[in-house]
């Protein structure tokens, strides 16, 4: 294992510390907890809390700031944060308008966020939750019942965050988040594994000429392995699986995210994105906005995912609204 | 070689195409040339042109847009763009106020940008140039006489870009760029090599427990190899070498960039950044703004660089000015 770290056991704490001291204008670490909160809280606004296992940076601490999240809870690498950490995050950011939890669909995350919500509700805080499940690869997986939540989660942060920033109620913000979840789908693949620091060895092995289609962001099995294809072949396969959902049609406006899993050069992501655009254009689907980069990673895994989100007038408006966070800035 | 590409010979063209169709609001590919230009040119403004070999994405096409570059010229991977390509870029973006070329100090780049400048001047276009040479690792290197230009180049784009956007003259913009160059220093290291697509094999080999200090962004030799250290040890070594330049003192205000070389997880960059901040704080140096991420990469090389820039009142103001480009957005 080759990594630039001090101690496999303290990577999360050190990362959060590094983030807090590097970008204090955006984020502050909650004393004694692995929770990043907005440095400048907006009073009276519905607060958004997300999080999950670490190793997916910039998810989720990188999205704490204006127009996105109010707090992000960081578990150990690829491990759900504990309920007490989530509970502290909720308490720290509630200003009376209630808190929306945005949870990726992994059994541990769902359970721990729910327990935290109950603890907060016992304190009189109103808490609602949504669960992202954008990954169309498989129905159940290593740590998941149902579909996994992956890069599409970032678009929920963006759009629900914009809705909250505009002063909407908790019910409205939740409804908007659910509207995003209903209209977004993702599909990923990997060519090289990652190594969890505390494990010290790769989480799976692929042959030199092999790729895995539908790989999860923790290295969970996908739909199948096959000989590595061209970028165009990979893009086609990912988009085909998403379009097979039957929710994207000619004339629809969509947002596209071509997401890198950590070690994939931006050059390769742009090559994939070029093909994704060509496929969608041929189908008559309109690309309103495309994001290309590392949004939901798996440490140094090499691979990518594609996310499509169908936009109605409201979602489009909220997607294009300003955001100002460490990893997502938009005018 | 495991990469998500179609053909090693066409990666640059396909990347630029992908970028143009993905983010048309920002950039347009100059028909027939590997040049990205601002989609919305600002008339009467001094134009900034940069570029170099590809493989350093988001440098430089990712910095084309409001408050930064007007055009970026992309050579083959790790290969200088030809003078005719640079000449086309200059012609495309000059609106009469002149053009500043921002060149990283590699012999081929300097020669080809100079030839292009002469061609443009023969057409009556006023062209000035600055050469970045922020890398303190070595004095001469594989493709360089003097010091190499690396991640600090992005801060030149940012600050000179802001100066041009505010309506300054070519002489003033050049002076500002030179002020940045005089006050910035960088130092990098690598733990894993990258593979140029057309070469098909890694550009160097490091043992499993080895790192190279002072590695160039094309895999050029650094100062030495040694057993891999902790993140703190690495940060200390990089910052020490920069501080040995004797230009950063207690009370100074600085900008900091902790730059990933492509495959380094953001988690690791934040751990390094935490230590960089601690070292500077102990020296009494004030961090005004810190950038942590992939700004000047080397394909999928794993490693990082640290850049410091001493800020006077003008540089600080320009650094913090807005920018809106595919890879650098700032309010």
C-alpha cells in the first residue's frame, strides 16, 4: 500500500482537520466529532445534513456551504458514521426550521441516520429524511437492500440545498429532494481497485485486461466483469443501462454528471463525456448542464460513473442556482 | 496500461472535443486546431493565452473563462504545442489590446510560444510573454534550462486574468504576472508514476517503499529518492525546501496550493494541507487562501506539490476576485 498518510487509523480525523484549517471560510469541524458544519450558518433556513463513510471525497464535507449542505458527518473509511455523530450534526445546524437528512442507501447509513433522527426528535427537532438510490447496476448488494446511492447524491445536495437556501419549508425541501431522486439514475465501472488504509491491501483484484461494470463505490460487485473496452464502448454500456430505465425521452432536458472514482485522469473523463453527449444528442435528449470531475470517489479507484437527471422547470432553476462550497462553486 | 480511452493517438483531440460539447457555456474548440477559446470573448480586454503539453488537466483548458485565460493550446501528451497552433490561438483571441503568453519554463514550450509570438507580431498583434519557473526542486532538468514551471502557473492565470478582466493594459497585466512569478515557489513529490498513452508503459519505476522528491510533472528526475515517509514528513520536506528560498517571512500573507498529481485521493491532499498550515502558522506566516485539489496533474501520477505565493495588497485583491471557468470557479 502506497499512500500519503501518517497513520491508517487517523486518516479521517486528520483529513477533517486539514479541511477545517485550509478552508475556514467555508467549513468548521465540530469540536470532538467528525462533523463538518458551515462556518456561517443561515438562521431560519431548513438545514441539510448528509454524510456516510469516508473515502468518497469531496463527498460529503466538500459540499458544505452556501446553497448545499449545512453539515456532513464522516464515518471511518467506507463505514457508516455512528448515530451519536449524526445526532451532534443535526443539533449543531438546526435553527428551528427543521433538518433534512440525505442518506445514501446503505443498510448501516440508513439505520444510523434513522437512530440519530429519533434522538433529535426526542429533543424536539423536526427531522425528515430522503434516501438516494440512483445506481441502476444491481438491486441488492453487499451492504445494501435495494439500489445503492452513488454520485447522484451530489445532485440532491445541490438542488435541495438551493431550495432550502431560497427559504422553502422542510416539507417543500424534502419533496424537491424526492423529485431529484425519482428522476436521476447512475451507472459506474472500474478498471483498478482502491485500498482502504486500515486494510492495507486492495479491496478486489481485476486482471490486467479486465474491467468491472456496475462496480459499487466501496468495491461491491457489479453486474459482470469483461475485457476492458474503449472509452466509447464503456460510455455506451453505462448510458444504455441508464436509458433502459425508460424515464429519459426525446425532448427531455437533463443534467449529466461524468464522475471520476479518484484516480482517473480528467482527460479520460472528458473523452467519456464526449461520447455520452453524442449518445444523448442522437436520442434527442437536451443537455442543460454537464459536470465532469471527481464528485463521489472511492479513494484511488480508477473508473467512472455517469449520472442523468431529468429536469423540470423547478429542478432546472435550482440546479443552476448559485452554490459556494469547498468542492462545488457555481455562479 | 489500463486507461479509459479509445485510441492512444487521438486522446488530445477527443478530450478537447469532450470538453467543448460538455461545457459549451465556457469553452469552444477552435475548428481544426487543438485550441480551446472562451465562448464569450470580452472585447477590448488584454487576452491571456497559455498551454503546453496535454496530460496536466485541468491545465490549461480548464482555466479558460471569465477572470482567467482567453485561450489554451494543447500539445500532444507531455509535448509542446507547435507554433502554428499557438499562433492560431493568439489570432483568435486578440481584440486589439494585445496578448500575454503565459509559458511554463520548458525549452520546447518557450521556443514554440516565442515563434508563434513572432508570427503574430508580423501580423501587427502586440504580444508579450512571461515564463513561470516556480519549481524549486532542481535548476536544470530533462527538458528545462533553469527552473521548471509547475502548479504555480495556475496562480499566474488567476491573478493576471483578474487584472486583465479589470481592464488593465498589456504592460500592466504582464507586470502583475511577473510579480506573481517572482513571489511564488513550488515543490513536488511522487509515489507512483504515470503512463503516457502512446508510450504504453510507466515513465519511471519506484520501488514499493520508495518516493521521489522534487519529481517533475512529466516524470523528470527530482532531487533524490528515499523511503516513503509520513504525510507530515513529506509536507515538512516540501515546505522546508520552499522556505529555504528566503522570501517568506513571519507576518507575510500567502496563498497556498496543495496540488494533486492526478491519482492522489483528496483525503491525502487534505492531510498534507493540514501539516502545511501548521508549519506556516508556526513561522507566523498568514494563510489568506488555500486551494486543495487537482490543478496541475500528470495523468494518473500519485503525488502532490505545494505552492506558496506571497501576496501584496494588489495580488491579494486579484487572487480573491471572481473567476468562472470549467475548473476554477470563485465568487
